[in-house]
């Protein structure tokens, strides 16, 4: 991947991780867990977009 695609992917993961954190009630100390969950979802989307959970455009 080029730098721009990496940046876009990281931004998408960060946004999803934030959404997961909010959905979980904004717990302290779980940033890495939320990031990893969002990263897994991103990989799923990249592997099979028809089967994966899409990233919503709006919260």
C-alpha cells in the first residue's frame, strides 16, 4: 500500500474504533482492544466486502 492508502485506512480504523468505544460506554483503558476490533473489521471488508460489516458514513 502507498502512504495515502495507509493514511485513509488508519483514519477509517480510528473512526470505527471511536464508534466501538462509544458503543461500549466509553470505558477507560480499552483503546487497543477497540483499535484491534476495528482493524479486524477493516480486514474483513477488504477481504470480502459483500460479507463484512460496512463502515457507516454517519454515527
